[in-house]
C-alpha cells in the first residue's frame, strides 16, 4: 500500500499542477496586446438637466470611434443625436432649424445602422468626423462653449427632445439625409454631384442663404499652383475656363481648364473651394475664384433651414421642403433591425 500511495500521490499532484498552470501558459501569449478601450458614456448625468430624457432606451447605443483618443465611446441614441446637432449646427439658430437638424442626424445614423455597414476598428459603428457625422462629447462641448454651454445645450436638448424618435423615410426606408451649410440660392440634384439619382434629393429653391456669412468667398491661386493642384498645363493667352456646362442649380458641371476637362466637383475639391458654383478672373498673373454657397449643395441647407424658421416655418415644413416626398415616422419599428446588425 505504501508503495502504491507514493507514486499515486506524485501523479495526482502533477496532474493538479498541470490543470492549474497549463491554462495560464495558453492564455498569457494572447493577452500581451490589450484591445481598444470601450468607454460607456458617463457624462450624461453631468449635462444640463431638463424634462427630456435623452438617455432613452438603454438597450440601444451608438458606438463612436473617437479619432483623437483612439477609443470607442458608447452613447445612447438620442444623446448621440444631441451631440451631433451641437457639433454640426450653430446653437444660436432658430429652434425649428435645430429640430430639422435633429431629424437629419437621427435619420442618418438609423439608416446607416439598418443597412448594416461593416464595423470599424474596435467594433465601432461610426467615426466622430465628417466621414460620418461630427460628434463631440459633453466635456468637449463644455470646453468649446465655456459659459455659453449653460444656454446652448438645453436649447439643443429641447430640439432633440421635441423630435425624439422621429426619422425621415421614403417609401418605408430611412433616407440618406444629406445636409450642408449654405446654398447658392438653389440646392443640387443628387446625380449632379454624386453618381446616383435619388428621388427625394431634388433641386429646390433656397433664397434664405444669401444672408449667410458663407454665401460668398474668394480664393487666389498663382498659375503654378493651379497647374500643380489640378495637374493641368495652362495657356495664359486663352480663357481660364472653356466649354463650361452647368447643372440645374447653376453650379459648374464640367469645364475645360488648360489641357483638361474636369467636373465641377473635381475642381472644387482639388482647389478646396467652398462651392462648385464659381467664376474665375485672371488678374496680374493670378486666378481669382469667386464662389457662391458652402458645401456640396445636396439635401438640406442649414442656413436655408434657419431662414425658413425665422419666417415662422415649422421643422416639418423645413424637412419636407428640402427632402421631397418624405414622411416622418417613429424609429421604434427600426430598432430591432439595428440591434440585429
């Protein structure tokens, strides 16, 4: 019996040691690189309090990839919308314009998530940049606004709260709620700037934009700069622009500059112009571009929305002016589709 107990004890002890140590040996190599930190938003309780519960349904959050911090921030849907509105539209705009922006922001993220776009780094849904929608959290907004936070954020929360759960749809689907800063007096048909013709993104009048501080702008380029930025060869003895074609909204569709024909969008983006509605004047060896409007021109003009609100138009009148044939529906029926993605 003694001879049996000795080896058995050694065997059993060795087996126990393997059970305890082996998992550690297996796991250690795989925990050397920590995954990206996922932060559940903790600032909601510090925001300006009011009657609107923007924390909403805690079961549904938007995961935002914070570009600078390189971490993922998880934010309740309506709180996310309020911060996008705060980041994308001036808080001193009329309340009805802010409501229209809230619908556009909420619709954008709902459509994006319903379509089930591929997850980003760290499992994020969207970035906090213009690649998707600009997003700044509560601490950042407090730093940017200073004392003005105390009136700006409650106003934005009111705009979001009074439109809570509302999105824009076309034939039962959330729309691509494109928006931009300032038109040239007319918005652009989608296919005149992008490739696809979208039935609700039609050119409409927006005369209110003429009062925008961004309505007119000028940029000056030397001949060398023009040739480098546009990859063209310019003959200064000939007109700067030739064979000009324009869209329905009077923006440049195509034009010949030097030895190339380019689209208005290509010229605008290469020269970083505010708009593709531009004229060019050759002065003292330089080219002076004068633009009207600011942005791609498709969808809702933010300054146009504010102008309509100043005239007493409601947010519903604003969004149905800029997005043709759309309906306003509740987001609830789309939440299961988002949660499944």
